C-alpha cells in the first residue's frame, strides 16, 4: 500500500481553499494557491514571507523563553498510509512555538489550524503548542494544549474526502507519494 507525504503547509492551503470567501475572486485565488501547493510548484519569495522571517528572527533574539530552543527542527513521523513532515520554528521544554506575522489578527485566529495537530503529532512529548503573533506593532500569543486539539488523522480524512469530491485526489496521489514508496 502506498504512503503519502503530508505537511502542515498542504493542509493549511487546503483549509483556506475549502473555507468561506467573501468574493468569487477570493475563492478563485485561494483555489489557485492550493493547486500550486498540490502540484508542488515553488512559491516565489514575497514580502509577506520576508516579513515573517524577520519577525521569526526578532523573536529568536528577543523573546527570553525562546533562548536555548531547538530552532528549525525538521521532523518526520509515520502514521498508517502517511509520512508526516514538519519544520518547527522553536522547540523547548515540551513547548512548540511557531511565529506568525499576519496582515490582520483576531483572537483565536489559529484555532483549528491543522498545523497544531501536525506538530503535536510530530513531537508526542510536547505539552502544548504556542503561536507567537506579531501584528500591527503588537505581540499576541495563542496556546493550545494537546487535549484541545483533534488528532491529525481527522484533518487528513477530511482533506482526502474533499480531494475526492473535487475530483483531484489523483493529483495528490501522483505528486505526494513518499519517496521510499516510489
């Protein structure tokens, strides 16, 4: 039975594409972005990405609890049918911290993010995942404990059902097959 690579980036792109949009143009842009991810096409560097990296570096140098963290750990985990992969911003003392620099922020923005479930599965001993958010010269934090987060398998099952309903599961099977299964 083949195994497929699964990343938080792919699941986040799907969740955004499948979610509600205020305009047809917004829906089309979200779907185009998802298809770019699904086809594994490179995303050109942009200002939002650069600002995100700058904020991450600022946090690394200025947030005391991040000092001494494992930085940019690339982790893998096997679950039936899938090879999970994620690159954590920071990991220290049972806490995963991910930095975000969105254009806008409202409390709970990252609630239900597949990234939380993915990273907690990648680090089974982690107690929680924190999002450190820099927006409009303010610093925010969202904390999710393991018992508040559905298992990653829940997101994967919904993702695969959506792909099948959209008639594009074959693209996923072709482009995301784990290398050791080729």
